[in-house]
C-alpha cells in the first residue's frame, strides 16, 4: 500500500470530528446537495461512543434534505433518527427536529401535518427567539389554510424587537402577506416597506427586489399610485434577472395601473388579464389580484374556483410521532 493510499484509508476510518461537523452544518444550509453527498461517508465513520455527533449529523442532514427537497432521503434520515442509542441526546433537540419536520410538511403543502408538528414544538422552545420563530412558521401555515385571522393573532403576539434584523425582515414580509389576506392593504404595504428597508440595510439585493413586487401589488390594491410609481421606476431593470412569472405579474400590474389612470380597460388588455389571472392566482397573489380587478370594475375576470396548492411529493403522516405525544 502506498503512503497516499494508507493516509486515505486511515482518514476513512477516523471518526467525524467537531470541526468536520461544523463544516457540515454550513454545507447543509448553503450547499445542501453537497452535504447529502458527504452524509453517507460520515455515517460510515461514526464513533459509536460519540452519540452527540451522531445525532447532530443526522439533524443537519435532515436540514440539507429539506433544503434540497430530497424527500425520500428526508424520510430515510428520520428513520435513522429513531435509533435507540441517540434518543437520550434527541430529548434535548426535539424543538429543532419537530420544527424541521413541520417545515418539510409545509414545503409539501401538507399543511395540517405542518400545523400539528409546529404545535408539538410550542412547549419545547428554549428562548423567546425560538418561540417567535416557531410562531412565524405557524402563522404561515394558518394563512395557507385560509385562516388569516388566526394567522394574524399569532403573528401579532410576537415582540418583533426581539428579532435579529434578518429574522425581522422575514417577519415583516409574512406579516404583510397575512394583512393582505385580510384585505388590509394599507397595513400590508407598510409592512412590506419595512421589509424593503431592512433588506437594504442587510445588503440583500435579491430579497429587496422580491419584496418590491409585493409592494407594487399592495400599492395598487390600496390605491396609492404615488407609491406604485416610486417603486416601479427601477424595478423593470432589476427584475430582468428573475423568472418569467415575475415579469408576467409586472405586466399585469402595469396594465391595472394604466386602466386605473385612464378609467377604462381596452379589449386587448382585458384579454391579457383574462389569460393571466388563473396562473398568477396559483402563484399566491390572489387577494391582490382580486382587489386589482375590483379597482377597474373587472372582477368578473376573477376565477370562480382557485386550484388548491399541491405538494411536490407526499410525506408519510406523523413522522414526528416518536418525539411528540400529541401525534
């Protein structure tokens, strides 16, 4: 055996170190696919005596599978987490585990399951920040379940001053979405504008551009043409780097704005709105779209039935049952 081969074989037999685990944590968040490729290699190197690292590695791999929407892998990792030898460690990590399972269900639009798993985690939060983050997730689910009043009650119970700037920015977006679901477009606009300011402070250009779309929609719905013009000025150039659905929504909003200014809707523009209303509604803009059409006396174009959201690939129910007595 050459010296290089010997070194490689020796490395493969060495247990996972704390430093390697820390690197894996970063990969799970920022490059989940690479983390999943590394995961089985690390599993093969487990030190049976170090159950803390075993449990932590499985939990971070679960995050990577969730972030990459690798659902068969996600389910397989939850099976690994049932290993009896690591349950003593997982007892103190149930909040993280149940929350991640809840997020996975939400990504799949299995909203009742998401709600149940979030509720399982409510009494497990170790800090006000953890509880606030969980409440934000729970509020999202209630909004998607068409229960915006409950969603607002939850999000309004959060002391936003406890939140870090990045979390507060996301909170402001979600609060705005919930207010929009309640047709409180003036308040939604204010919340979206706060998020916009925070994303500028964070130098998060992609999120800043993304929230501008929400601002434009809320500005039209609340009949604030000044705000629409203010944010619309630079938006066309910025949006060119993003998806076609965003450009379709921008064209929709320009059409609505022009119709509001002129007090009439051309046959050509009406046909465009008719073609776009269903796909844009399915993207999640429904309350704003409905209000836009009301503003130009074209509510007859709004679809009588909106298709329900569908998950990418169904997860089995009650994945978190081993760690939650409520399931």
